[in-house]
C-alpha cells in the first residue's frame, strides 16, 4: 500500500494527532545532521517532529497494517516471542541497529513531511538523567507520546554512574583498534552468510555492548531490558548514541572488519518502509553514514593510532578458537568451569602466570603484554541483573564498591528469561547461544602493581553477581560460565 499525500495530510490533522512541529534545520551538503539532546529545548523542531511521529504511530489511521508503533517494534522482538531479527552478542549488533534506527528516521521524514529530520541522540556520558522531553507524562496539557510509565528513576541502584557511562569507559572503547573487540566478535562456528547466524549470537561481547549499551537498557527498566525495547521512544535516543560512538570510532581512524562473513551478510526483509513494503539491508552498504544520508554534529579527526597487526591476528585467532585451543603467541590458563558465583560467595579462580609474562606486564611501559579474561557461555540466574569482575581480590563480597582498586568492570546482558526463538523469522532452525564476554584486565593489573611484580606470579579473577532490586541475596541465583580463562598475549 502506497501512502498518498492526501492520506498523510489527513493523518496530520488535529482529528488524527496533535502536531507541534515547526521547521527542521536544513540539511548541509545533502546530509541531515543528528544532534545531541544535551542542548536541545523541549520544543526543538527535531524533538517535536519525533513526538508527532510517535503519537501518529501509536494511534494510526489509514496507514498500512504493519506501519504502526507496535509493528515496527516487533521487527526487533517482543516479550512473548523473544527477539525476531535483532542480533545481540555477535558482530552484526552494530550494523543491524544502524539500519533499524535509519528505518525510523526515514519514516519520520515521510510521515511528518519533515524531509530534513535527523534522529537526535542521548549522550548519557554528558547527561545522566532522562532528557526533559521524555521525562514528563504530559506535554502542553496532553499525554506526552515520548513518556513511558514505570521507567526506573535513574538514581541509586539505577543511576548511570561513572562505571557504566563515564569518560574512562568511553576512553577504553575508543582506544580499541580491533572491530571484533570494539563491536563484539563473530560466532566462531560461523561458516557462511546464512541469515540464521545473525540472531544466533555466540560471539564475545566487548565493552561497548556488554557495559554501557546493556546497562543503560537495564537501568531504564520497563520495556528497555526486553526484546520489546523499541516500544520505548527513548530506545532510538540510546541507539542513536551507540551509532554515534561507532561513527566516532571510525572517524578516529579505526577500521571495521573486512571479513567476507561480516561484509557479505544481508538482513533480508528485516525493515519496513512507510508504505508498508519490506526491504533488506547489507552490512557492506551500512559502513559510511554519509552514503546513508546523515552525519553527526561532531566527529573527530583521526588520532593517528596505528593498529598492531600482530596483536590483531593473535586476538582474532583467540576469539575464533575453542576454549583451551593452542593459539600462536598466546598463553591460556583455565578452561572448563563448574563453579558458580552468588552474591554471598564470589566465583574465585586463580592461576600462576609465567615469569616472562609477569615481567613484561609490570614493566614501566607495559611491555606490550595484555591480559584478557574470556568468560564464555554464561548461565545467569533469573534475579541477577549483572555481574562485576575483580582481579586479585579473593575476599570480595557483594558490598565491595566499584571504587575498589581491584574492580575491573560490570558486565550486563539484556533480558535472559526468554531469548531468540528456536527457529528464526525465516523458519530456519537455530540454536540459542548463551552470552560470552571478553574483559581486558591489563589496566587494572598495571594500576595495582605498577613496576612491582605480582606476588608469586598469581593472578586471580572474581565474579560477583549483582542482585535485582528488592531480592534477598540468598534468592538471587547464580552466574555460571561454562569456560573461564585468563589469556596472556
């Protein structure tokens, strides 16, 4: 069904939806510019256009059956059936969501007749509370389409603290030069570009996905931790920022994967046009945001950081291998694990590193040595919201704060009570993959020991579950990774 101008104008009348929009800033060089919400007023034309669009889509009249707020969100997933097309925990996470956010941006442009609309983004490193336009139940005396009841207040346990979105976290993200560490790795079993791999997961999440992305979702609550998260209009402000971070990473001079299994993947009929027809997107075509018709209000110049090809080859070989497999230039300690972490008793594993690795790690300049933790196929209790990683703190308890010098970072995953369906949206047989994560321990170890050597060459790792609010510690459940390794490279 093609949406006629007459129908669109009818939808924009007072009887269909209250419209508040003004003129949107003209595009520069044929591109629309996505701007930060930080300095936007509640009546900014971009916010007004988005508000109008959400209101229209929530109460559609005369639109195709699949052009409404619920149907658009269900391309991502819903609480009953789990995730549909949306990938988490693999290297398609960033490009799929780029195309998905662009799908909404184009729909706003068409359905509100603001051809220069650009999706704003919420820079939660700068502003830790809800943007004003999304925080109030009413706008101009009418229900605010951008408001969702039952979101958590972003204070206390749900605050977007430094360990989640702080500048030190962002510095770690931007300093990484390997896409599969920055943007999550591929499933090591993947052999072709069958779309079943997109929703299967099976990669190791890096810091961008497992820390700020997942924790912001979870701390907001309501729809946001679930497969139905796009039902919250704030979803696209959050994912606009995730996309901006990817664009910033590229602008700094970082290169995406050139692996044909990544570049060659198509997301078939995953997206909906404003006239209701379905369309596909290919990863190769989602690399350059200018080619897609938009840019951001600020992107940096290249920082001259040159990738280390030897490091890249070792890390990719490691990420694509099975636990314990021999990888040239890499020392692996640990492997299969049967121990559980609870809030009352941390999972504590200890290994002895080689003398050469100790000397290199604790040298004044780090010696180029890195220590990573590979935590794979993690079973997570129903009342566990995240888990915290510490090193060389065997007496750690749930009450030890994140300011402790042995703290590394907090790992979270989205709603783990459901998951991807056993068959994907194309009817292809799939297999649910438990989440995995890679954690760089190097900075914490160097801060702890400086130029001093580790005592007896011992390195230990502790995992401490974070309980859901209001749940007694003894009822929280466990965190049990199938494999836990310390890797020196």
